[in-house]
C-alpha cells in the first residue's frame, strides 16, 4: 500500500489500486491525510484514545482507514446507532484477526487443532439470542450479589500482604489476581495455572487485535495453540462430571438439554474465549480506574470524603478510561453511518473510547467528574443485543476495590516518574504495571489507636447494589452564594463550591438538580458558562405547587449548604443551523437566554421572542434587553401585546431551528404549527412532568417482551417499566424519572402505548414506535420492545 505524506490539493493521498490489491476494498475516497495516517498501533492511540481521535469527532467523524481496511466511527450517536442495529451491522468480524495470518501461522495453529468458531460475541441472529436466553441467568443481579462477600474478603486478604510495605505494583499484587480468581470461580474452572492463563490471554489479545511482526506472529500462534489445548482439557474434565457449580457447568448442561442451540463447537470456542474475557477486561478496567482517580487527586479525595459516590465513580472511570477501546462490525447491506455511505461488506471499527468523550452527548467530557449523572451512559460495555453480559461482575469488583482502598489507604498516591505501558492493539487497554506508595505510619488502621482518630471514623460504604448507581447518591455539596429577586415570586440563586474551587463546565440548555429539604427539582442554568466559580438558576415560586420551589425561595439562606446534581444537557443547542428562532414564555426564558448568549458569541443570526404576563413577572428581563436588544422581541400581556406564533414562524425552512420552552399550551401550538416542518427543526422543553407519577391503585400489570434479549419481564402495578427492566439486569439509562428528559427512551415493536411523557411529539407518539420507560406504560397486557 502507498500512503502519501503530502496531500495535493483536490487529490486523495491513497493509492487505491494498491489498497484494492491488498484486499482492503471497499475503500473511501477521497481519504484525508489524517485518515490515511490513522494508526491505532502507535503509542499515542493507547495512551489516550479519546484525545487521539478528537480531530475525527470534530472534522471527520466517520472515515476510512486504509491502514486497517476499516471505516472508523468516532461519535457517540453513530457508535450507539451501529451497536443498536445488529442485523444491518453484523458482529461476525468481532473476533477476526485484524492482522491477517500468514500461511506459517495458520500451519502452527492447525498443528494444535485450533478450531475457534462462533461465540456469543461474534454470532448473528437468531443463534445469538437463542443461546443468550439460555445462558444469562447467572448474570442477573440477584445471582451476582452473592459474589460480593467473596470479592471483599479477597480484597482485604490481598491488601493485608502489602499494606505495611508502603509501596506496591497494584496490577501484580492485586488487580490481576483477584479478577482471575473470581472469573474462575464464576465459571467453575480450577484455579491452577493462573500465570499461564495470563500469558495465554495476552497472546489471544495480540493474535486477534494486535499487529505483531511476522516473527512475533509465529511465537504468538504457539501460545494461542497452547491456550486452545488448555481450554479443551479443562472443558473435557468438566464434561466428564457435568454436575459442578459455575457458568461453564450450566452451559454444559444446556448443551446436553439443547444440543441444537448450544452445540459442541460453541462449547469449545466459548471455553477459550471466556477464559480470556472473564478477567482481562475487569483487571484492566480496575487498573485504569485507579490510575485515573489518583491522577485526578480531587476526585480521589471526594471519594474518601463520601464513599457513596464510588458506584458513580466506577461509571465515570469506565467512561474516561474503560478497558474496551473499540469493537467491530460489518455491514450486511449498503448503509449510511453519520451521513457517510458504507458499502455492503464494509468493516467498521467502533471506537467507544472516542464516543465516550463526545461533547455532543457529555457535558465537559474531558474532565474527570465523579458527580457526573450521565456517566452511566458510556458505551464501554457496548449497547443493545450484544451488550457485555459480564458488565455487572466488573462493576461489582471495581466498586469493592475502590471502597477498600478508600477505607484503608486514602493517603495512597502514584509513584512519580513511572512509565505507564500498554499492550499495543486496537481494542483492549490497561497498564502493565501501576506503582503506588504511601506512608504506613498514616494508615487509618494504625491511627485508630489514637482516640481523636477513632472518634471520627471514615464514613461507611453505601448499601451494596448490583448495576448502575442510584442517582440519589450522585450529588455535590454547594453553598448558596447569593440570592437576588428577579421579579414577583422570582429568585435568582447563585451557587459556589464550599472551598471556592471551580464548578463543572456546562453548555446552553443544560440544567442542574437542586436537592434540599427533602425536595429535588430541575432548573435550567442561565449564567455565564465561562465563569466557573458560580452556577446560577432562577426559581419561580409556585404557591400551589408541590413545595419544592417554596422551599428554595423561602427557606434557603445565603451561606447555607445544599446538594446539587449535574450539570446535564438534554436540551442541547445545535450550532450548525442557518438561522434560529428562540421562543420563551415565563420562566422558560432561562434556557433560551443561555442559548441566545451562545448564538451571539458564535455570530449566528437569531431572534429571541419572550412572552410574559407583566414585566414584573418576567425573569432576567433586564439582562435580555441589555445583552440582546437588537434581537429580542417582548410580548407583555399586561401591555396588550401577545405572541402571534403563525406570523413569527412563517417562512421557517429546513435549515432553520426553532427552540422553545414554556407551558404545555405553547408547546402544543408549536407542535401543531410545525407538523409540516422537516424533522429536526423544532426543539422544545416543558416546564414539568405533572401527570407522570405512578399511582399503583390505578395501574394494571403487563408483560414487556424484550425481542432482542428473548426475555419476558413482568411489570406489576407498583413498578414502572424502567424499574422492572433494571431489576431484570437490563441497563436502561435514566435521569429525571418524570418523562421530561427522554434519556430512558426505548423502541417499541408491537403493542399499544399509554404515553405519559412530555418529550415525544404528537407525530412521534402516533407512530407507536417509541416510549419513555420511566413513566409510560403498555395500554394493554403486553408490549414488545427492541431490547
């Protein structure tokens, strides 16, 4: 293959004849210079894959890599969309050698009888779901919770070996050994020969996802062959006595009961694949998490001060530094991803590590924020029908490890100057060593003899749960810095960190949750996003409301602490439109003013239409007139001027965007007016989710059939669909639980829907293809979901 280092104007730097001759067609043309230079085997990719592909997320989110022969997908929505459609985008290439084997390598493998076939990772439907349905019971939360005491005991016993030494390589001392022990216990496999299994797993990774030299390939092939033979010996011994405990024993018994669904070839291939996958990913993810937290000391200190944050810290570490960088798919028909045509047979490298840093989905994605509510939405475990079955085993172990180190070695720090090395490959990431140090004299266990230290013990870990973290624990302490009237019944609240440190970055349309006095309410941010010392909202006091606004307006005092969650943006401003119309009614001005500020800074054409009953009841009015005088139009009911939506929205085109926030009647009128507009023109946000609350006395039970997972989930009257799905071990992200944000949207394949959300448009509801799991329900006895 010939790749030019210079790109003549108007020409592609790729010799496509050479690419085709190398068997790497279909190819993209033109190929940009950066796409041509993309090389996941150079150290920069492994050191920081999200940063390495920043250019692609911004400039070329889907590009063809001639060095790999793959289309590389880098943005969150595109990666998720490909994962979601496992029929159009087959997983068949997931375990294919990314570096083709030479004839010598094939001969070596043949000599060992190597016969790797399909596993759950790379098989298509209907075989995949038929097997997954039979074999997933052991991965359900109620089964996995039984592992927690053993993981904790192993963690404590292992730490006992080095806690008084003051220095340790955590990978060698702990993070490899325990996940391997747990994996073998879960599988029911004897734990002898652990070190050899580690060597085999490394060989398997390099063989499948690496780019070794021809000489290295031969050596690796011998290790892969030995790994295969070892796995087969273990399997044969288990099959001789199939009544043992563990997932592989359950798989053997399902093979005996359903040989057509779980054939012998599957048993043999899965035995080798699971021995590598069951512990390597957790080992690497744990080491990555500790490296991340100790490199960002404030995050570590926050966990030491509040261990209840640890479950969410696990998710944030999986987002920032997950052990799975990228996965692969192949198009079964001509397709389009991110606006780029992908021909049938085109192979795709889905870079989750890049998607997890996409600012279009995550606020301030480059920051490590253990308070990030949306961290659980990372794509490290994949998404859809092939989402990692072992995700909750990994979460469980990572959480226990962090809890034990926070409790016993909170003063631990990274050894300065150490070199962090990674195994060169496209898909799996974890440091080979991780050296830490501490002063044993400062160990809390030694200090416990001191009466003062004993009087103030470290906070106990939160109650243990399996799965995503409860959002109630993901809050940061702030203080009310200022409280200013904004009109009749309106108060502008300004918050700061207790220690004066910077608060998280945010973008126009973002909101926070305020938590105080037993209330939790969402409010849009409306200050200056560049002023990181403060966050501000405007609260409208609702005398007849549920009490939250009254508490925030009446009871909160300047200097008083409270909890804050977020920021999170579910009402994101698209910044590439030709023209913007912003419409606000009443307190709906808060996100609209933030959007106007952003558009003014970008130099985009916009108008801000602001309606209210009287000037005294219009929040932020003075600032709107001061900062947007030439672009703002006021509609003050007391002055006889009302908003004429048909007139002001006449001439809206496909390149325009209309953003609105206000009461239901405003949104309903906009939806009616916009019924004929192209999709994506109208964007709106409601004030509240009144009517979404669950009343068990008025509900009926129904069954949710998960088509992709081949599961039947019972939804009783006193549970939401979201709660029932999560209890069944199905990860469905959520945020508001009020039908306001759209985070928990699921696709509906069959069945009538009782819609109760404030997100979907009238036309979207009419299709019957989407519903919000946190509040909407089946109208009948059954509903079929694409999960």
